[in-house]
């Protein structure tokens, strides 16, 4: 029997990273005979806005100097040496931008995160990264499972591209202990000798839903609704002349106005949760803990 992914009590940042690393990367080289995974959709509709995600900072074939030239502008005054130091508390750069409607109302979030881990891409790719990043979920292993969506469901939705590099997963989780989200994700994987990439997008044809987890509106029509507008990617790129990997994540997500009554709740929580997720990953790597 197939089960959806359950990440109980999962924080927003850990959720995003865990989803973006929800597959164990196969360290095989796709090269030029990749199944066109590189043609991933990078545009998503959030309210009345069409949002296109930028390309990753690093291409696959850059030398050390070129890599540092591209990364350094993102550090905002921090030296590359400081950013790349081998420490659990080495800097994690997180950039947040509100997505606003034509009327100026906030409708979502654009999140960009970069950090470095000191491990080879080969070793990093051979681990189940979701277990490493999803520290809270790992504690509840009875429900922290994932399975492909039944073929009948994909056929009903008109989906015919599922395969080794493109998976579909159902999700059911709590967001910041306030909102329950259920839905279907498309997860596309791409690998090379120097870079791995995972793209994640919400399948809009599916009945994706949100619902308050508590409060007086939980069981009323105001306590939930349709959900759309989540997309992101994560890359792990080997740093030339270093035994280290540059991790970059970019995702956009819709925040319905009912969620937190227009407050900055998500924005205030997100940086701390993302930073702790990166540090927890580093701790686990240093301990040799594969999750």
C-alpha cells in the first residue's frame, strides 16, 4: 500500500529543504543523454503574478576562480574564505523577498538560500539527504515514508512523464504547527559529475488543499481551501579545488491571506529555521550520521 509523506511538526524551512531533497540522489552521470530533465518548468502562478525562478548561480563546468566570482556577490561583504570555512556555524546566507499582487498585497514569498558543506559530492549524493535535513521528521520514522503515486492517479491527471528521473509524491504535513497542507508534487532529478539538481513543483491539476490545524474556523468553509503556487529547486555543486559542495536552494510559495492575517509570521520564522536546518545537516555530516 502506498503512503504519502508525513513530516509531522515540520518547520517551514525544513519542509522546503526536505522536499527539495526528497529523493536519494543517484550518483550516475546523466550527461547529454539525460531525459530532458533540464527542461524543467521554472515559472509558477501565484495569485495574479507569474513568477520565474532564476537559474542556479553555478554552472556545472566552472573552475575555482569562476565559481568564487559568481558566489562572492551573494555574500554581501563577507569574504569567500569566511563563507567557506569548515564549521557547523559557518555562514548561511538567506535572502527573502515578498511576492506582491498588482494591488500591492502580499501573496507569497521568494526564498533564496546558499551554504557550503565540507564533503565530496560523491559522498553527499549517496546519502538520503531528506533524513539528514529533516531532523524533526527523522524522530518520527513511523510516518516519515514516501512512495510513488499509483499509475492510475497519474493517468487520471493526464501525467505521462513519470520515470527514474521524474517522480510524483503525495505530501501531507503541518506548516509551522498552524496549517495542514496536502497535495501532489512533481520531483525531477538531474545528475552530472559536478552538479546534482532537484526541481519540485506542485501539480496544479491535483486537489491540493490547506486547512487550519486548530481554532474556531477549523471545520468551517473559512478554515481551509484550495492551495496552489509552490515551486523550487535545489542544487549541490562540487567546488573545484576543494573537497566541498555548494548548496543552493530557491523556492517560491503562495501564502493565502487567511493564514496569518497579513502578519509577518512566516517571514519572521523562516531564516532561523533554514539556518538551523543547514547547521543540523553539517552536524550530522561531521558525526558520519546518514540519518
